[in-house]
C-alpha cells in the first residue's frame, strides 16, 4: 500500500511551531538561535568594538602623517591612508551586518508568530491563539529530566500569545491610556487591516515590538555575569536558586544586558533607498518602536496601572502553567486564577 507523503495539517503545524521555538532558543544548534547569537554578542562585543577603535586610531594616525607629508612621501602615505580607511569601513560594515542579521531574524520570528495567532476577525484570532497555547501545553512534558529545559524554550511563546490577547482585551475595555498604543490603534481602525507586506501601524509599531520585548525578556540571562550567578562556581547545567539579595542583583544584571542587546545587538532597521524624507520617517518610527519595547521591559517589574502589565501578567501566568520545577500537576492548573487574584490584591499588577 502506498504511503501518504503529505504530512497531516496537525503535524505540519507542530513542525512549524517547533521551528519557531528553535529559532529563538535551540539546544542542538545554539549559535544559530537568537539566544545563541545574543550569548555570542555578550561575549565578543567588547572585542569587536576594540578592533574597530584600533582601526579608527590607525586611520587617524595615517591622516595626521599625510598632512605633514613631503612630495617624496605623499603618494605612499596617501595609499596607506586609503588602505586604513578601507579596513575601518569593512570592519564597521561587518559589525553592522551582524546586527542587521539579528534584527532580521527577530523581526521574521515575530512576523511568523503573528501569522499563527492573528485571524481575519476576533473569533478566528481567539481560535488560532487558543490552538497555539494548547499545542504548547500538550507538547510540554509534565515530568522528567528535560522538563525544565523544554519549559524554558516554550514559555516565551506562551507569554507572547497571552500578551497579544491581553492587549486586545484592554483596548476593547478602554483600559489602555498609553498614547503611543492608542495612536497606532486609531490608525488601524481608520485604515483597516493592511496587506501582509504593507506598513500597518498597529501590527508593525505595537504588536511586533511587544513580541520582541516578550521573546527577549530573559535574553540577559545569557550574559557572562548572569550565567556565572546561575551556574555557580561549579558551572552546573542546572540553574541554582537565589536568595532575595542575589535575585535582586541577578535581575539587575539581566535587565541591563537585555536592554543592551535590544539597543546595540538588535538596533533598528537599516534604511534602503534614496529618499531622505523616507529615511528620516523610518528612523523616527524605528526609534519609537525600540523605546516602546524597552519601556515595556522596564515597567514589567512595577507595572502599576501602566503597560508593564502586558509583560508582567503573562509572565506570572506562564510561570504557573509551564514551571521550571522537576514535576508539576496538571490538576493544579485551575489554581492559576487564584495566584493572579492574590498577586493583584498584593498590588503586583493592575487588578482590573
């Protein structure tokens, strides 16, 4: 009997989802994942910058020598200065190309995740989001040695979907006061949904940077100083528990590293074109997106009534549904609602 070479829609869906997860944090090809690239950035960025600074100094020295050159030495010094300039430009271009590649990888990951969660209407969007959350829950192990590792990889995507739907919920109930979000939301309502390849303010300027913030929230854990705290002196593969003081120190190191990676390791989109007006508009929009992303992360620990709730609430919920403990009980999942209510009463996030 001939075998069916076409995979079932469900298998294809799971394969697509697992590919997205691996693009963020992969165990087998770590350096190909975004978190792997971040770890490389944290370890080598100072070295890369020093190499560029050394080439800059060499070029400036060659320019100084050229200004005092004689007729006999002018040609040789000019050639040497041009060579130094070319070396500097190549190094700067290589550095920026690495950054742009990371930006492109992250942006594509967010776009693909949006395609799995967003529908043509509210009902379809809820259905798609529920399917993704349910699939993550079913794929996640409930016990075993790999539980912590797998949950660590799945959790950013679980948080991301919850955050998107929480944003819709708050907008629908007019609980968002952030003018940046409201302006982009109003622009979408006035123009309708754009084509997949055209600029759409709410999708491109709110949803995408929100996903960036959620997916990269823990990337600072892979900074050398943070890893040293997590692994201890024995370089353990299992992350250790912190006391209150250590946790505060770790979170400070991690958040600072995350912000550095977003601003310098990811940066903003490179403009390609000849219009100065278009370039200025793109740069301003990209900078606003980056500022929004960083604001979300910085407000997450003390959200009050602000947009930090878009990060904080999904984080609390996902940590209960996909914990890092060695074993957890599915029967205890209904208690998540109680955990959220208790946190709201304690003022950890907006009770509304």
